[in-house]
C-alpha cells in the first residue's frame, strides 16, 4: 500500500522488518503491564496502518498470550482492522436519526462515487468505507465522519464536494513532495 507522505517529507516508507522492530520495542515496554493487550494492538495498528497476521503473532508471543486470544480481541473491537485501510476512513452513520433523515441514500451515493462497498478500500488506497451506528451527531443528521472530521446534514448531491476536499489534500501533498 502506497502512503502519501506529508508535504516536504523526504523519508522512505518503513519496511516490515523495521515495523516489527518498532513493535518489539513497544512489547518490551508493555510486557509486564497488566491490561497491555489493547494498547499494544492500538500501537501496532498505528505502526502498520492495520493488523497483519505477522504483527498479531508477534504481539501474542511478546505478551505471552495465545494467538486465538489476540485474534479474538481484534475481531471483537470494530476499531481494529486486519486488512489495509485507505488513507481516509469514511464512516456513514446509520443510527436511527441518520437513517430516517437519509443516511441510507448518503451511503448509496458514497458507494457509487467511490465504486466500493462497505468494508472495502478504493483501488488507489485513498478511501475505506465503513458504517457506524452513532457518533453523537443525531441533531445534525444525516452525518458522516471522514477520519476525525464530522460532516453534518449531508445530502447525496454534496458527497462529491465533501470527498473532493480529501482528494485535493493528496494532490497538494504529492505536488509539494
């Protein structure tokens, strides 16, 4: 997966071996701490961008846990992902208020514009599409969240404009690199 580098960044993307070495440092720090599994998994996902099997095995070994326990925690919490995600995660709220006020139409429009289904990532690795039940913007329904930005009272005819802001960020970053 190609990652867009911040403006002015001349750094190279880390290799799997380098990422695993960084994960080993985290494991060394957290090995003796009770309740370390979830924080370590969060840090591992931060390093890799998702949780590949090699990282899950390293976490299990490093925290002296079974692979099935680690994998079970990862599959239980929706925050964790075992597949690569796009640079931007688009979450569409389908909680009651958002659904009633057009959230399903918004979701269908996003699926059509991005040419992906829920749980998929665009071919250019720019967007991943997810559905959520609520992120507390019921009075502003329908709402979507892209990364940590909440967009409220979203209409299907505004989707291209909203997505365009995130596409243009990538173009700007590529031009200045």
